[in-house]
């Protein structure tokens, strides 16, 4: 199931954000930790079978697990000084239960009145990808783009968009998104070195696989 990749990506981001924002990981450790996460994820994307569960699991249970990872991964990248809007809290509750369409509908209504909230746009992009079973739809790309336009310095939109492309098997698109993030990241960005290593890895994958070069 392609949607299973969304949980993997979100959990990787949550772990990275936890180390950076909450545990105050030093720069050297941050680089290594980030590189380990993205290398492991990319290697799994290339060689693994994320859609094959180790034990049978109902669709509702699987969707709930993906939703939980999505919410936690996104929320870990933000430090709000004020409570989250009510619509975001409620949409997260829907997403945690795998009800991505309900989450997206609520977010769209909330964003109509609160169009500058970066986290809400990011949540909408994730909900739309979840609703599409891990595929990156034009509406999801637009939502991630709105988040990026509002706060160009925040890496969340491009991180998640790149992971989503990787999850759906669009290796070249994932590389392009992360390469763009790398090009626009300041020299001191804590994710820069790990991301550069991951872009290099994806470039190597593409060079070794002729079928990817036509993507």
C-alpha cells in the first residue's frame, strides 16, 4: 500500500524534529542523525516493500496509524506560542482516525478564514496525500506551495512533498524537490549536509536505473 510510505516519512521527520527542536541536538549530531534518517528511508524506498505488512492489518487500522504519524510528524516541526486553531485540532482528530477527506474538508474551511497559517496548509497537503492513498495530487502540491510561499525559510513543505513523491515511486520528482530545498537553504541550515547526501544518493539511483531517467 503506497499510503504506508506516508507514515514512514512522517515518523522520520518527527524523529528529526524531536532531536533538533526538543533535545537540542548539537550541529554535528544533527547532521549525522538527519543523514541516517534520510539514508535509511531512501534505501527502504529503493529496495524495501513498505506496502507488505508483516502481519495482516485492517484498512481502518492501517489508515489510523498513518494518520497518527502524519499529525505527530507535522506538529513536531512547529512550536506555537498560541493554541492551534480549533479547526486544526479537529482535523487532526479526523486524520488520526484515517478520515483524511473529513480532515481536508475542515482544513479548507478553516483556511478560508485563516489563510496565512503555515501549519494548516501543511496539514492540508498531508491530508490530501493521505486521502489519495499516498499519491501526490495537484491539490496537495498547491497546498504545500502555499505553505512554502507564506514562510520560505521553513523546510516542512518541501521535506514532506519530497517524501510524498518518494513514497509514490516518483524518485526524480523527490530528488528535484529536495535539490531545490538544498539550493535555497542557508549555509548554516541544520538539515543541509544530510539533505545533500540524500540528493547525491538519489542522483546515483537515477543514474543506475534507466527507467527512472524518463520520469
